[in-house]
């Protein structure tokens, strides 16, 4: 996909460009609101990743201009502002999705897949056995009567395991994919989050949705 990345911070931009390029995307970067609006409206992109706080203005104005001229272009807003009013306001303004900084790369790619034109049509729903995950609403279901609306890290963790169903994934791989590259590796955060998912989605008397493979990691059985 051809992606317009609007980001004024060099560190975040190079992290995102490196990862997205490695996944086969073509990325162009804008560093100001003026440049972003100009590029979005004069060139062809499949998706825009839009930072809100820009040196010459607010990403909201860029979003409004994109919506006025390119109503179908998917826009994912990224910002350090995490509060719910902002999120609602941005969705009202026409953002397709919202990601809070700092974000892990797996969360970004999950949002890109869920919001791309093809993604909207085809891979919105992940299914492994009885386990279903809607990548747009973040609702997970495990057979009749078991459903949960997942917060973003739990969603990213389950999505990663489901996309690699049948494979044993180490804690370190999960930390890198879901929490980001600089997370403390001594942390038991992965085990804690696997516990959250099991409590929400396991059915009584049935094997867990996430298998522990001793000394190795975790696996969603395929
Ligand atoms: Ca910024």
C-alpha cells in the first residue's frame, strides 16, 4: 500500500517507516500540517497515518480537509492525547481509527489492516476454531455466549497469536510485537495479559484458548 505518514518526530517516523517498508508498504512522510494537506490532496495514497500535534498546526484541520476532498481515504489518527473525548471527537470528524502513543508496531499494522480498503472487505474477521476476532470492533468471541470487547493491548496480543495459530510464540516475540522494542524483558506482563484473555474468553471445562508451552511460550492451537 502507498501510505502517507504525517509525523514531526524523527524517532517515531523512522521506526514506523522502517517497519512499514519491511512489510512491503511504500511510505512518504510529511512533517507539517501544511505539507500533509498538500500531499494528501495532490497525490494518491491508500491510507494516511496522521499525528495530531504538528509544528504548524493541528492534525484535526488536516483531517477536515482530507474528509472534504477525499471522503473515502482511510485515516488513522495517532496522538499522545489519550482521552476518550478526543477519540469520540476525532471519529466524529471522520477519522477511521485512533491509536495512542506510544504504540507498538503490531498495533499499528493491525489498525492498518483493519482500515485498509481491502482489509475492510476481506480480513476484518479472524477465525481460529471456535475463536473469532473482529479486527475493527476488537470484539472476541469463543463459541456461543462468550464474548469480550478487548482493550488495545489484549487485542494486539490475541490478534498476533491468532495470526500465528499453531506456532509457539516466545514471550520475547510477544513483548516485541505487542509492547514495543524497548520494553523491560524481565517483566511478566505477557503472562499477566494472557491471564486476562483466558479469564475473559475461556469456557469452563474446555481447554484454554491460549496454550502454555512450558519453557517455550504460548500458542493458540490451530
Ligand atoms: Ca507531533
